[in-house]
């Protein structure tokens, strides 16, 4: 079979790889569509201790179960599924509570295990979740990133909140949509790329063409008070500072983006405003189920989102995304299909 293999910063290569065989309790998924995540791009741009080459990335994947191992009902073969990529122990207190993102021994398909940027890959049977027949592959591939947004919104958004989302990449736009679905009265979004702001507006958000004073624009939009909740979907020192300047006194900030792994933070502002800052990592079982339900119900308009590219163009796709090509919002690598642009 063929697999797109990460060989180090800036290097992807289509290679021949052994066909996987399902072990006990496993299935083999034949990939149909696998979207490129921002975390994949982070690994592609620079060396990361979390993505060790050679590695087959890809965790936002839709496919068909191609084989079933010992102990798995053979009737699942042929079932169309979306990958649920966190592989947890299933036995610890966190896993029993459904909080598989907190499992201390949890692994991620496409980071710790070979992922969906391959024609076939093996996973535990529980990681293959059936999807409705009328849900397109490209939309179903958004289940995992939408689950991240559901995780934030279901825990962090209060009814009637005015929310400010920093960053209108795919995760930021999903955060904006989820915030509205979970009761926000208004969602403001800022991003330096105008095309991305238009996609946020299509989800019901208010786009701020804020120039160099995004905090001032947010305060003006909120009558001088500031938003109740800031969701930072970028994660750089500059956006940490922006969130603190913008949020109202006594407000909340949820940190989702990880553009920078470390840096300085103005703790005087945190204390002076009595701001609550919460980190958010991945999703729990109920978030994933809810995300799939929302997609199946047509709650996300993906018009203008998707560029389909064949797996063999993976290197080019990663280069264009990391280079900031405004024509590429969400790229889905597919098998046996022609790129759309």
C-alpha cells in the first residue's frame, strides 16, 4: 500500500508500506478522506518531540472498515466510519468517566500510532465510529476538530455570553459556531486574513477588521465592557496579551491554540481583572458523539471550506498550508480523486 510519511521538518514522502493486519480487537480502515489538522502542520514546520519521524500522520479520517481481527464482529466489515483517534486505556477513573483526553497512558492515532494519511491503517475497533450514509466524507472528517469546539463550548459558554474568538482558522471558526450553538448571544472573531473572516461570518459570527487595535474594536463592539469569554484559537504571546486586554473584569479565557509552547504572560493583568484562564485539550467521549450529531443534523455550513487533494500531493498540500496560502482553508487528502484547486 501507499502511505504519506513524515520524515522530518518540511519533508513528506509518498512511500510503499506493508499492508496492516488487524490484531485482536482491531479493525483495518481503508482511508477515503483524511483532513490535515493544525497540529499536523505544527509537526511539519518544526521538529517536535510529540511527532517522531518516520511517522504516518492523519487523525481526521473517514474510511471503510476493510478487515476485522479476532474478537471483532465480522459484520462490521464494509461499514463506513469516522476515526475517533484517542486510544485510551479504558480502565482508569478518567476513562470510566468518559474523559478519555485525561487518560495518562492515552495515545493519538497519527501521532503515537500510524494514522490516516495511508491507504489502510489498523486501530482498536472502538476507534471506528459508524457515520450516517448521507453525511459526505469531507464533512464527516470534521468530526474530530468539531469535537474540540464542542468540548470548549459545552463547558465554557454560558447562555447570553458575548464571546471573542481570536483566530479564524478552521478551529477558530468551529469555536465560533459551537459557541453560538451552545447559547452565546454574540460571537466576535478577529483574524488578519480577510477570507477567513468571511467564513466565520457564514457561521453567524461578527467579523472584526480590527487592524492593530483588536482589543479596542472588541471593547467598542461590547459597549466598553469587553467580552464575557475569550477563546484563543491561535496561542501566541501576542494573542495571550490580546485576550487579557480585551476580556471584561471577572471574565474568562479558554486557551485552545498552541502556536507557541511557552512564553510570558502578564499576571498583573490576570490578578487585577480577576480573570479565569482555562486550558482545553482535545475532547471527551460525549463531545465526540455530540459533534457527529451536529454534523449529521446539518448544523455546520462548510461552503468554501474544503480543498480535495490526492494523497500523492501531500507534500505540496502541507507546503501551501504552512505558507499561508489564502486559497487553502481545510485540505482533505483523498484516494483516487482529483484535486479541486
